[in-house]
């Protein structure tokens, strides 16, 4: 047993003799690690570039889809505007176009706040042929005195080549101290 131990010690000393302390070299594993890191960074940049390209393509496709589905000659959009809000707090809007229910929207507090600051909401977009049409809008919310308030307004209108917007406008009548609902064609 003593001989085996002596042989092991001699072997370990022999290994230490081959090491040169003056020159340090990078092992192959460390060099591969640096190469792998550089390759990973290059791939990451490439993936980010691809993501950016996909976002741009998606935007272009959406625009082309809208042009195809809603050509400018038949495209018709319906917007909701809210001018004051002193006598009415909007909760929802429903829209009937030519007797058919086509859109419904429930408004969040953020959306209500944005509309009170002058924002508008695109409620509906469709193709509409030139000629006679009717639109009915149903407004639901909280009116004066905190009471539930439901109102409807109807507009018979004629679609021309140059008219392509309908506005569901909510305002206040300070004389009557109540909300006013109107449909305007643009």
C-alpha cells in the first residue's frame, strides 16, 4: 500500500513539472464560449430585425386589407363624439343601419374620459352603396340626477360618392339641462 501511495505522489509531481507558469493560453473550451457568445448576439440582432420587419409587414397588410374590403367609393364609417358630459355619462351605444343591428359598444371609464377630452371613437366601418339609408343610434347612460337614461335618435340620409362619415354626437343643452343626441352626416 505504501508503494501505491508513493507511485501516486510521483505521478502527480510529474504532472506539475509539465506546467509552465510564465505563459498563459486560453483553452479551446473558453475560445468556443467566446465564439458562441458572439454568435448568440448576432442571432439576437437578426431576430430583432425580423420582428421589426414582421411589424412593418403587418401594418402594410392591414392597410391593404382595408383598401380591398372597404374601397374609398363605398367605405362608410360611423363615429361617436361626446362634447360636454355635464348632463350625461355615456355607458353604451348601439347602432342600427337600414334596420339591422350592426354595432354595440360598452365604454370604459378611460374611454369616457378620453372622449370628454375631445377624442372620438370609430364605432363601425362598412361598405355602403350610394342611395337612401337610415341609421338609428341607441344611447344608454346616467342622466341628470343619477338616473338611468336611454335615448334613441334616427336619421334618414342619402349616401353620395363624397359623403363617407356619420357622427353620433352627444352634447348638452344648458337651457333644458339635459343631454342632446344627434346624428350628423359628413
